[in-house]
């Protein structure tokens, strides 16, 4: 069977680290064995894509690359020169580029907004928003010059739509991701370049304890999950399935959406 993404070439950003908190065995919280980036890479390769992983950490990125058959390049998504190197690597290794998944993201620990520092603010806006600016600024000229119908998938969050307290500037950075995604969808529609945002609800990854802002205990997770109608957090597989669809030709008429992967949280 031909995969949904057969022959496509993708860059997936994010350190792809393993869970730091194991999922609980009670069934109301289901976690994958890794962050969303590893799930997306695994799914894309299953669907026939060639994937270049972009990761701050050589160790983690290389591990995922080896286990999935992806290529790896160490990159900081807040640096223009690293985006230029990623494009060059995709062209040299695979012969081009079709899909970018801007998955790398970060947060400060949930806390009262008056306690947020300048460093916290700069960190979330650099990693979550400037990375999208740089990826488009560097990669759009490639798609336009080569008349290639590129696909951008930006991992935003339900936090940008239905924010919880204590994460004001993380939430605002994700709202910026969704807004920029919609703006570019309108701007580049005539060039057949699609932009969509994927908005996961809280999942069990390296960032979870920071979102909760409390110890990652059964009781504290239960309180989070009680606000999700389908009764669990998101998994890397949920996010990867959404990305795979949006990257494929099945979604050729879909652009500018905030695709909520949230078990009904944002209803
Ligand atoms: N986990 C959740 O509950 C949740 C919910 C909604 C959205 N998200 C978003 O999903 C995305 C993936 O996060 P995750 O939950 O898999 O966590 P994760 O920590 O496992 O993965 C995110 C990775 O991005 C990497 N990164 C940070 N700064 C970087 C930089 N400058 N250059 C390159 N990589 C960098 C981090 O090292 C990290 O490993 C993020 O954008 C996050 O905001 C997560």
C-alpha cells in the first residue's frame, strides 16, 4: 500500500526527548514513550516520507533518527543560520523539501503572572514564535522560487484558544502561532502553500510538569483531565495522526485551520 506521504520530504523540529514522568497505569492518562516530535517523525516515515529531524540535543535527536530511519541535524530553531543549514541539508540529502512541522516549543513553569521574568518571556517568544518567523522567512523563498506547494504545520496549543491561569505568556505565544498561521494561509493560498496549526490539549511529555505547575501526581493530573470530555490527555500518536493528515493530499483544500487535538476541551 502506498503511504499517505510517499516520496514527500519533511523537516520536524523539537528535541524528541523521552518522557520524564511515566504515564500512570490507571487509564485516564495515556502517554507515549516520547515527545510529540518523535511521534510525528515515526508516523511520517510509516507513511512513506523522508524526515530530517532538527534538534538542539545531538544525543536525543540521533537516537530518534537511528530508531526511525530519519536524518538528523543539530539545530537551534531560534537561529536563522540553523534554518538555512536545515534547508541545505534537506536539499543535499533528499533532493528538496515539501513539509515543515514546527514542533519545537517550550514553557516556563506555571506561576503567577507577576512573577514571570524577562528571561521567561523572551524564552517562550523566541522558541515558540520567532522560530515560526524564521522558518517561514528562510523557507518560503525556496517554495516560491521552485514553484513547490509547501505545507507548514505549526504546533500551537489549546492554551492559545482556551487558556488556563498561570501561563499567560506561553498561552499568548501559542495564540500568536495560530494567528500567524491563519495570516500566512490567506497570504500564500494563491501560491498553493498551505499553513495549518495543530492544537493539542495537555499530553504526557517533557513539558507536562511545567504546564501543571505542581508535582506531576495522580491527583494533580486527574484535575487536569477532568476538563477534557474524552477523559484523557493527548498522546504523540494523536498529534502525529493529525499532522499526517494535514501534510497529505487528503488535506489539499485545508488551510488556515486551528486543528484541535483535544478530546473536546475547547468546545
Ligand atoms: N505536552 C503538552 O501538553 C503540549 C500541549 C500542547 C502543545 N504542546 C506543544 O507541543 C510541542 C512539542 O512539545 P512536547 O510536549 O512534545 O515537549 P518536549 O519537551 O518533549 O518537546 C519539545 C522540544 O522542543 C525542543 N526545543 C526547545 N527549544 C528549542 C530550540 N531553540 N531549538 C530546537 N529545539 C528546541 C525542546 O528541547 C523539547 O525537547 C511544543 O510546541 C509544545 O508547546 C505541548
